[in-house]
C-alpha cells in the first residue's frame, strides 16, 4: 500500500494525506482551521455582543433547573462585557 504524502499550499510542509488533510483539499487541517478562525472571529464577537443578555438569561434559567434552584457562580470570566 502506498503512503500518500501531500504538501500544504499555505505552510508548505509535507504531511500524510489521509490523516492531516480533508478530502479533496490542498490545505492541511491546521492551516484550514486558522484561515476559518481569522475569517469568522469578528462575526462571532458581534453575535455574542448582540445576544449576550438572551444567552445569560437562558443559562441562568437552565442552571437553576439543573441544580434544583441553587444558584452559584458558573463558568469562566467573560472577555466581552456589554452590561
């Protein structure tokens, strides 16, 4: 069985084609995820700023139901504070 080795178009490193590349792509998975993150990170920030109050209310209701009415501080600190 032949081992397929491809060269990434972005980082120009040779990698295994079956595991490190998506099907029919010339960019490796790592470079592909970096490109997608940079393309959409501003959209995600805008979405979270716009819908923060709705999400906080939903999370608070969900956790009070889950814990039987006991509320406590949950999660990591927010990086975007709109309130």
